[in-house]
């Protein structure tokens, strides 16, 4: 690990101030990606600004027809929250299967979304639930947020404060984990609200995306059969030693069908 | 509490390990200690044009930077090989030197080029990034079946075809004749996947030099400190044994990877002498991936000839074994004397011929890894036997029974050098099948089918050879060391006992098992017995722990030393009790005059030996401190049957193990709880090899593709079922305890059982072979291609 300045601001405003004008400053949420990167000397930030002491960023509440999760709320808290389990059990289930217990007790909702790892779980849920990402500057719709591999709509000095998840009628998340890393090789989140169905896919491509052919089919009939002939094109999908693009494309179909069945 | 042989005594060492009070090498910090970091090759193959360290030398805290030129100037030797194999034509294997730091060329990613030594580890790391190595990259070859093809890059210009040796065993003509006229011949092309060992504790070393005495000390994460003292002292640093102490303190797992003498050991020890200060190096996990010797990596073609009734007539095997970029310490022996000599398996196959080519590639060196050669042999045999059962439409259990060596046939001479002393493969097979409810399997298969799952059952009836021996035979076959073991029993004046063993415990529980041997023999509580290992300054001598040898060889040495203690005790007792020595018997911790109640407790005898006021000083030396060397008469031959049941998800190709049953013959068992733990760990590693683990290099660049746990898949608890394990012991006939060893069996039997189960599940689709690891995509592709073929 290279040396850096470490700061623990107590407010979002102070955190924004701490990184303002510093090209190589890094915000740290749970640190589940940043710390291993630092330890391997793959990153050399001048400053690490730890958001862990900002009380305002933590917590879960029901706000009208949405569940609002503070950016620094840990996966373990989402997984065990009665509020989340009652309103969007699929989201609690997603959080309960991120990484391992150590990761779930450090990693955060906001950190995962801001990092936009192509194999992270949250982006699939954010897209399928049509969540709104709230920052210190504005509100960003899910469809406008994920821009590419590890790329988001966030500006350099923009900090996620919360994520608002509208409560669906039914939803479910299914993932096929990488056997080694346990990240998603493919993860599919389906959510039905009234007649509208949204399907968020993570792991398969450089960035999470919506499978709109499946959404159209499922909007007509929310059954596994409705999507059995919907082909996920393999073009542009990720490929590595664990799964080819062709296999990932196949798994998108399998996981989508299973998610629909699980959603009931 | 007395804890005799057979008692499931809780491990004495666990309290210190579980409470964080163990002393591992990284826990040791010596006064004035410096820290080392190695500069390693990023290329699989390159010429080193220049090493420029002047900028790095001026970095903060840097004390010294050495590259190969410095070691050559100092007259250092190269890393020795401990076992030389001869080719078919009698010529010695190619043995190019293995320099401590790369000379002129690098031969694998991770090959060490320079050592940077600084006041702190961070400073050493910072400075190491300023060492400029000018490489001229060269084409590389990493796959063993590529490396032998004409025109491929050579690892050594002096070694044509990259062939280190072209070895064989058995007689070819009878095998060819049998195959030519057999009713059935089953052929199999099979890969044994390369594995990365992954001990929990990474390698760590501290070299130290005493400027007053001129003595060197090496603290090392090794399995065999005396062997390291010999290899490093005699061949690399040119230090006599009495000037070099090697200490292997608590060590967190080895699995073979800590047997070998590594470059970093020699580098830190030599540097400590140069600088007059201790030098410590601790591997990062990512360094372990590119510098710990790796395991397996065979490509094999095999043919099994059978008569019309399924009796095996002949087995012919041709194997390419990947040795990596350098010959590691025991590498040549692994795919030859520890592999091809096991090709009879548990069967009466009368004619066997095997050819093995040891092949250099631009990869991390390969050496023994849990099982070492025997898992490769067992996997090959058990897969081809299953193929034969399918071809002949025979029950795989029945085919095995028809070919098992009869329980009355021991000693049994195989056609590939080994002579098995004892065994009963029928009983362990029957036990495993019963515990696995073999009879009810087809019902379970049908039930799984109704759920859309493919269910399969597979078995493997393995054998292995433990405790390489005897020394004279091993020497004739190329071993450059003896393979005996040493134990000393130091009875202290007040009656407690210190055992000094030349074996080394790095997870095996010797402090408990060996104490039980003493407790049984001397009738004293295990609390009064300490077992000491891992220090050449304290232990008389020893060859260390590997190949499941500690109890069969080291335990036997301990029994011999205990015999000497008891015999001397009888002499002392005879004097004190004024009886004839022949009339003294020793039982339950007491020396008694036979047929009387006149007795002396063991402690009284010990005290008399050290305070010899009433003592036969004219005939007997004072003291009660005995040592013994034990050279085994033969290998031991643990065996057994493992049965695995799997379910395959037809949509994803994912395999889930639903049941795993093991019935093993380890001879006499000293601590059944420790044995069960060893079996569980071995099974986890064997299942890991079958389903999850695979070390992969990029074929074009030689870069390691599985260089971290993000890509190298270790087995985890949720990959494993609850194991059902049982034992049935037939006693080893040639060691005093009747023990056979149990450390590797799980890793030897499991891969065959798992893969046979996977292929049994896939058999209805017409899939006959898949190589390990049986990853989801591989299975999905095989299923998809069969379905396409059927549809066409």
C-alpha cells in the first residue's frame, strides 16, 4: 500500500470539501474494492476520504411507496431489515447473498452502486426496481446512472447519499455465482409493478443492463414460459475463463426464468 | 490421563493455535532485522538484458540490492535436485542449473531476478519498484502437450524437445501382445489438471548470522528442516551442518509445497551473512501463486485390455508430465516412481507398461502436492476401469471385484516394482457401497430425474504407497537422500518425557498422536509428554514430513526408542529390586518382578537413572535418554473405496455433490478423530481438484490466468457434503505399529469417485469423458453438443 492522507469527515458537505479539486482523491465507503486495490498497489490515491463516520448516510426507511436506503447502509443491515424484508424481500435476498459475511458487514449499498463493478449484484436490482439514486447534488434515475464498466453518471465530487427503491408488486433476484470469486457470472433481477415488468441483468456485460425483450414478453404474461423463446444475444457480453459470452447469454435466460418462478 | 493407541484424544496443540498463541515464522522478529522483497519476472520467458538498481539503492531505507551477478561473484551454488531419474536409454535426465536468482534468462512469470533489502518492508517494496530490469521477451510455451511438439520454444537451449527425461517402467512387448489379441480394449485420453497448493500460511523466512560464532540460522516455513540444512548448506551456501541451524516453528499447512528448498531461503540466509543483520521475507499471497511449487499437470493416453469376462489383461500408459521452468527438489520422482509404480492399483493386471516424459515449460516448477503422483495414478486407473465397465455393460463394483487382488495373495508383487504387504479391497468396497446405499441408487436417480436433475454415482477403489522406502532401494532408483526417520525419547529426571522427532507437524497433530504412542508404552498421561520437532539444533536428525510417512516411519522410530528406554529401565529395576533382568516385566507404568508385588514405578527408575546413588554404574551408564533411527523395509499401502453421488443441473451444468462415502484401510489407527480430520481435508482437496481448482496459463503469453482467489477456485464448505467415513484396518506387516498413513488418501480417492459420478450422471446423454475440473460451462457444452447431435 502506498501512503495517502486519510480523512474521516462527519458530514457529506465536509466529505465533498475534502475531495474538491483533488484529482487523485478517493472516497471510501465499505472499502471492499478499494482496500484490496490499495493493498495490491494498483491504486495510488493522494487522499482517502472515509465516509464511515457520516451518520446521515446510514439507515433504512419507508417513504411513501418506496424504501430509501442510506448510501452507507451495510449489506448485512439491508439483508436483516424487517422494513426491506416486508416491502421488497427480493432486495433483502440480494443483499444477503453478496460476497461473504465479512464483506456484508463492511460493504455498502452506495459503495457498490458507485463502483459499478460489472459483476456486482446491486446494479441489477437498481435497474429492475427503477430506483432513484440520490446524491449531494441531484437525483438520478436508474436508467441514466450506469454508463459502462466501472463508470457511472456521478461527477468527480458527487457523493451518493441514498437510494430510493419503489416497492414492486413482486420481484426476485437469481444469480449464478462465479465459483471462485462468488461475484455474479450472471444475475437477473425481475420486478413487476402493475402491468410493467423490468428485468435488470448484471455480470453478463461490461455494465448492468435491462433486458427489454424479456420485459416486453413478461409484461404480457409474467411466466417463465413467456420468455422461453427470448434469446439473449451474446454479442457484447463478457467472456473469461469461467464463462464464455455464449454461456453467459444462455444463463441470462435460465436465471430470468428462475427469477420469474421465484417471484411467484 | 493416560491416552492409549486408539483413543480420540483432543489435539494438545489446538489450544495454542485456536487462541492465536502459535509461533509462526512471521511472528518471529529478530533484533536488527531487515526486510526483503524480491523483484520477479513479469514475463514467462525473456532474456535479462540489464538489471539497473542504482536509483533503487538510493531509495530511503535501502541497505542492499543483489542480483544474480552478486551471487555468482560470491561463489554460490545452484538449487539442487534431490532425485535423479534416468531415461529409457540409461542416460541421465537433463539437469540444467537452477540459480537462486535468474541468470541471463527468466523461465516463468514470478522467477526471482533481484532481492531488495531495506529497514522496513514498505521501504523494500518501494525500492523494488525502482529496480529497472531490461527484458527482451521471448516466445514461451506453457502447455505440456505443446512443449514437446517440434519447433516450439525451448526452455533450455541444451534440452531438445524440452524433454528432461524419457522414462519407462514395465515390459512393453507382453503388453502390446495382450492388447493386440484382447476381447476388449478401452482407450482413454485424460488430463490431470494443474493445482496451486495454497497452504493457509504463505512461505516466510528469516536468515540470521552470528558475527561472534560465524553460525547461520534460518527460520523457515518448511516440512523438513534437516533436509533444508543439507540442501542449502552443502549445495548452495557451502556451509557445513555445524555452522547452520534450521528452525521450522509452527507451520500453517504445507501439502508438499513446503518440502522443497526454495531460492528465497538461500537468498535471505546468504544476505544475512553479507550484512551481519537478520533478513526476513514473507510471501504475499499473490507471490505464492507464482513461486510455490505447483502440483499434478499430466496429459495421458492409456489403454486397458480385458478378456471377455472383464479380467484385466494389460495396461499401457503414456504420460507427459509438466515439470515447469526448473527442476524442483523432488520433481523428477513424482511422475515416475510415485506415479507409474502405482498403476496396478488394487488390481491383478498382469502386464503393465508406462512411458513418462518429464517436460520443461515456461511455468512455475511442479513438484509433489498432497498425494504426489498417486492421485494421478489412481484417477487414471479408476476412470479407465469405469469406462471398461460401461463398455462391457458390467456393474462397476462387480468389475472391480473381479479384478481385485485376493485377500490371501499378500505379499503381492505387482508388475511395476511395488510389493503390497497387506490389504482387503473387498471389505472396504462393500462397506462403502453399503454406507452409500448403492442398492437404492437407481430409485434416487429416478426421483432426481423427476425433478429435472441428472443424478450419478461413482466409485474409486484407490491404493497409495506411503513412506518412501527402504533407503537402499530409493537410492538405487535415484534418490539422493536416505528415507529413514529418527526419534529420541528424553526421560527427564522427575519422570516426564520429551520426544524429539525428525518429522514435522504443520497441521497433522503429531504433538498428540506421538504423545499417545508414549502414553500407551510408558503408561503415563499425555500431559507429561512433550513432542518437539522442527529445529536442527534440538532434534538429532530427521527427514521431515511428506508422503504420509510420519507415523509409519517416524512413529516406528519412536517405538524403537521407547523399546530402548524400557529395556534400560528393566536393567535399573532389576538392580533396585535385586532380581534378574529377565524376571522384570513392564506394564502400566510399573517395573514388576514377575509373579510378585515387588515393583518400581517408571518415575522412580527415571530418578534413579539421573541420581545414581544406588545404581549398577559398572555395567550401565546413568541417564535415560535413547534415540533410534528406523529405515522402513517397504512402503505402506493404504487403500479403500470412495463413493460419490452427484446431481447435475441440466440448465446450467452445475454439479452438486449430494453424498460422499469413504471406507479406508489405514492399518492400525492411533487417534481416530485426527484420522477423520485428515480424511475430511483430503476429500475437500480431491473434490476441489475434480470440480473447482485449475491453475491456468495463457497459452500464448504464459501469463498465469488464475493468479488470485478471484479466479483460482478453492473448495469451500458449501461445495462439500457431510462426509460419511469409516475405516477397516488390515495391519501393515513390516512396521511395529501396523500403521499405514492417512494424510493423502482423501485427495487420492476423491477425484476418481467424483468424476465417475459426474460421468455416470451424463451417461444417458452419451457423454463418456470430461476432464477435470468439471466446471458448469464444460458440462453445459457437453450436454448441448449431445442434444444437438441427437436432434440432427
